[in-house]
C-alpha cells in the first residue's frame, strides 16, 4: 500500500512520532542538525564562560573546579556532540542525493546511529545536574581522570561510549552506501568531492573509533570495577591511555576536516561556475591525508618522553601531511582562477576559510617540529593552532554548508544580509580571539589555566581574546535569528537556486521522500552541469518508472538507545550501591529485547506503486 | 626647541621599546627572550619554521587576493560561463615538489635540535637533581649533595644541570619557558632533561600538563646564581639542622607549635617529607609558588589554604580537621618562625 499523503497539516503528536520512528536520511539529517546545533550552543556558552573567567588576571568568575568542568565539557561537546553530528547532518542530507540513491544502505542503522549519539550526548551532560560534569580535560589523561572524584568522568566514559557506537554505526553505513548505492554511471572518479571526503572520513571512523572504544572500556573498568590498567601503582601504565586516545584522536581531526574540505570544494566550484581544478589530485590528496592521519598520533605526545628517535619520526610524518593539504589549497585557488565568482554568504565562508585554514596549517607544520614543540606544547599556542584548524576549517564549513544546502533541505534560502552580518561578526571575532593566543602561549601562558597571575604581561592579550569570543557569540545569535526569520518568512525556491553542478540539485527542494522517481543516468563529473550545458533541464533517467521499495519506520532504534542510556546510570551508580545493578539489567534488557524483536520480526518494507508515482506526476 | 624635540624622540623611542618588550612578554618568563640553551635552540627552530611558513602564507595570499579581486562577478556578466578547466599537470608537480623542499628546510634543524636536547652524554659529570611533581608543588632533591628543597631550585649559571623527573600522583609537566622547553613528569617512568642558564636570574617555572584544580597555581622558580654562590649555597644547605633555636620568643613559640602540628608532613632539614621542605622558607621567592612572600599572606595561607590554592594537599592536614587546633595567633607565631628560616646568604637576590 502506498503512504503518499500530503504531510503539511499534521498534529504535533504525529509529527513527533514520525521523527522518533523515521528512517528517512533527510529527516535524520534534520535531527542531526537540530541536536548538533543545540550542543554547539551549549559548547559555545561554555566557551564564553571560559573567556569571561580569563578576561582579567586572577579573576574569580568561576571556581577552579567549575572551570575545569567547563573546559572539559567545552572540548568534548564541541568535538563529539556538535562538530561530528553536524558533519553527519550534511552527510545524511546530501550524500545519498549526490550519488543518486533513494536512501542509505541501512536506514534502520542510520536511525540507530542518531539516537545512540543523542542519548550518549545527553548522558555526557547529565553530570552537570548530579554534582559535577567531567573535569579531567577532553583528553581525560590518566591518572587524573582515574582519580577524579564524583561521577563526572564516569558520565564522560559512558556517554562517549554510547555516542561513539552511534558514530561507528554511521560511518560503516556511509561506507556501504557509497560503495553499493551509486546510480548507474556514477563511477568512483565521478563522485562529487563531498561524497569522496565523506567516504574517506567514514573509513577513518571505522579504523579510529575502535581505539577510543577500547580506551574507554579500560578506563571504565579502572573507574568502576577497580582494575588498574592506567594506574602505575598497580603495575598499569598511564601513558598507554594517551596512545589509545590519540590513535583515535588524530584521525578524528581528519574525520572532521575532510568533509569540511569536501563542502568547500562543492561551494567554490559552484560559485566560480567552474569544474573543480585538479579533481583527481584532490581525490588523491584526500585519500593520502586519510592514510597519513593514522601515522602521526604521537605528535600530540612529544613531551611525554618517547625519546628523540620517535619524536623525529613523528615530526617528519606530520610535516608530510602539509603536502596533500597544500595541494588542496592551491587547487581551490586555481578553481577560483578564471572563474565568474559570485560572493554570497556560503562563498564568503569559503573565501574566509582559505587564509584562516592556511594559517592553521602553517602553525600545524610549526608544532610538528618536535624541538620547537617543546615550547608550544600545552600552551595557548596550541590552543590557537587547533582552533584555527577546527573553527577556521570545520565550523566555517558547517556554516557555509548551512547556507548552501539549506534550500535543498528546507526549500528556502537563508537571508543573505543576515548571513553576511553573521560571517563578518564571526570572522573578525574569531581572529580577534585566537590570533593573539599564539603569542600568549609563547609568552608563557600554559593551556587549561583557570587563572593567570598579575604582572606577567598576559592581561591585554587575554582581554582582546575575550572581546573576540563575544563577537563570535553575537554572530551565532544573528544566525539563529536568521534561521527563525527564514522559516517564518522565507520564500520557496526551485530545485536549483544556485545554478549548481551536482546531482542533489536535479530534484525538488526539499526532495520527495523517495528522492528519485527514476534513478538518473550519470555521464560524468558534475552530472547536472553536463545536462544543463547540453540544454536539458534535468537528468536523463536510467530506468523506466517502476515500483519503489521503501523501508518501514521503526521505533526500535529509539528504544534500544534508551535502554543503553538507562543501563549507563546503572553502570555508574553501582559503584556506590549494588542495588543500582538493577538498572543495568533493566536497561540492557530493553536494549537486547529491542534487538531481539528486530532480529526475529520480518520487516520487508513497502512499495510505492508505479500508478501512484504517475498520478503524482500529473498533479 | 631642539632639545625638546630630542626629549620627545627619546621618550617615544623609550615607550616604543617598552611596548616592544611588553609585546614579547615578561622577561624571564617569555620564550621570546631566551636565557638558556634549550629555549635558544627551540627559538631557532621556531624562527626558521615561522619564516618558511610565512613565505608560503604570503604566496597563498597573493594568489588569493588576486583571484578574488580579478575574477569576482562584475555587473552584466552574471550569465558568463567561464572555461571549464580540468587541471594542470605542471602546476600540480610544482606545488607538490616545492613544499617538499620547504619541509626539508624545516625538518633538518628540527631533528638536529631534537637529538641535541635529548643528549645525556654528560650526565655522569654533571649536577643531577631528582625532581618530583606533586599536586600542586615541586620537590627537588640534590642526590649527590644530599640536599632537599622545594619550590625554588638553585642552579649554577652556565652549567648543564640534569633533571630526573617523576611524579608521585598525576602527570605534570616541567616548563621554564625562558630556559628550556617542557618535559612531562610522569608517574610511571622517569624522564630526564637538562637545563642550562646563560645568565643569572630568577626564572618562572610553570606546570604545563593539566593536573587538577590548582594546575594554574603550580608555579616554581629556578634561581640561577654564579658558580661560587652556588657552592656556598650547597654548603649552607648541607649544614641545616632542625634544632636551631630562633632568636625571638614569638618565633620560639612558633617553632613549638610547628613541631607539634606541622612536622608530620613538612621538613626543615634534609630529610624526605610528604609535604614541601621548608628549610630555607625565609628566602623563598613566593609562598606556595604564587603568593607574595610576607607574613600576612603566610598566616592567611595557614588558616585557609583552600582559598589560595583549591584542592591542595594541605587540606588533609589534621589541624584543619580539628577546628581551633591552630588559632590566628598560633598561625602568626608559626609564620614568624618560618620567615626566619634563612640558612644561607645566597638568596634570590644573589641572582643578578
């Protein structure tokens, strides 16, 4: 039977139920966008509290303990709960459309990945209301994280474990989707660069997250069950945690940065009205960065005492990453070269990205020089460096993608004037906040300092930095206002408002739930552009209209994730009283019950019939 | 008139100098004004890499500004479709090979200095100090000289001093920016580094690895004095004993209270102790690493250490558990006693 109903006027309850049970990649994308956006604001407020504490020397705005919770949760939230899910939002919204697929390979798992992430993210933040969030830094170095009192770090461990499982599931799903679900003619070397970067990032997730999983399990045993993996007094080794964390943590940077590069590649090519310069070199550079990303984790540990041989090897390996990254920068510049460049908000972020990220790359090579890093390490220089990479690279990309793909996701263009105001506030605020921090670091200000002493010439730089942070906050408020005002007043746009090149712009905005009535035939890179230059308005279909097989909605992913969430509390509180073990049984019971239901109950999906599709076409 | 101009000129030159110096940070703290071997070597690598990378940045920016200025859409050209270029092999090779060469320019000095700073060939003929990092203070044991001291580390100028570092709780990192880069102080394996000061002076040291509540207050000092002064200091400290009678009666009363309530953790001679060694407390640069060195601060510290340094190890002290064991009055006596512990003529003031 067909369920093609106009979905405009529905009760709140049924909309909510629809989202709780949906397996549609476009709706999951919207949920990722909302949840990631929410955590981005939470992390941003934490950042503002940090900067306000540092506005003057020996300030007492927050206590030392609260400050440590703020820095820990700011880092953890921004990486795991804001940047990752927002990247996933755009991967979900765009990748299936770009390769001409009707959904991801495993729609059920896609939903499960989202709910695991969300419940994990909530669990991470529960610490705030139960007497203290995690306070051992987002890197949670042992033994500090092992001896940290209370439950804060337990919430960190369990929350990350659950949301990390969601990410791993998501990564595998996109690998399979991109390998298997490309439309006829969409060869690997015709895939848009965003899809390529999503593909490589998913492979990185597959290989990097297990290291984090293992590390978190060991830490969980240490904290909750009295083992001593990281406790030197019991024969453990604290430095092993750092290796496990960074074997995950360094590829994580590229898991975020590569899709960001993909986003910029799409935007720069579209608004220069040119094919991406050196496409195959770009693909090669993406794969190479992903590969080298696994060879360099110990550059986070130059001061650990690994010896000069290890330090030199990791220094040189790290510097090598600058080469493929440089290739990318120059290819973007030469895509712009000779183009007809439209400068709108999405393009402003992309243009702002180039100098900003180049600076992040510059300082990246500088910190890679081990013997210089002895001075930079754990100082504000490093804080400046990674914010140039992650804000200048990833956050700029996410903002650019928001403006670029908003019409595809919601059918409306975000207000351009407000968008440009946001960009300038955010761009100027960003450089004000972080440029000066390079110097603060070299002037002797270590990282994660709750207060700095008077009369050490650090006052002015910190004050400037704080002002910049508030400008960024202001920019974000304008963006939120923009989203609201556009949703209320924005005008509907057609399928292809940007005169773009890739497949997602060949179908209506927002796309119908089955995406493509007929799978398109892909005849080269930038398939829509090819059709347009040959005078056609849309894609040539590769198949006649036929029945479309669709997956059924399911509440099971939500239930499963809820089960793990409940079990999380049991794992944490059983350290005080065995009665809490009951929560583990209840939670795991719910989760395993949901899995069992999924396994034994056949769910073959449903078909949209050919007649309905034809009828719809006539209307 | 001319004189007046000259004055203005000197003044503006002077204020420019001040501005420049303050932009470099605080002397004896900032890495921009290196006063020791390690800091100098690291600054060389920093300088080389900054120059190379700035050159790259300028090239990128020149192309960037040119393309954005030249190829941005002009009025009436909204529908112009530019030539669709696939790529350019020669250009691709150029921007692959040139960065490789630039990286070699950075990599060679990086590796040379990395090995140089890890050199331990002279360790047997040098002064070797065992450094212990603890939440949130530093302990220094001169193993051969049999001296124990905390917070202020005295070294002779111009000599390589080897530090063997181990933590007794979480990971710390030993950083004296003006003298040398940092090295982690791990609980599980001993790390060795050397420092060498070129000039006499009192250098700021910081803990650079996040270690808990008072991570930002775990400061220490390195006091570099002349070789003669150092020898004198060693001799004086070796002769420290616990049973010296203070001169004033208040100090004597302080000593009595100290011996009852404080001696369990603190030492005032060269014996190992759980808390900081206080044998030359009167000559310390600071109290607890960060507070001004005067009796008033010391009394406040004794009465309420948590307000000065959250989460520090003294909070478990018995006298803080039994309210009233040490009164304000007692604290003032202890302070007077501690402040007169000056076993040596060689003090931070000698370091110039």
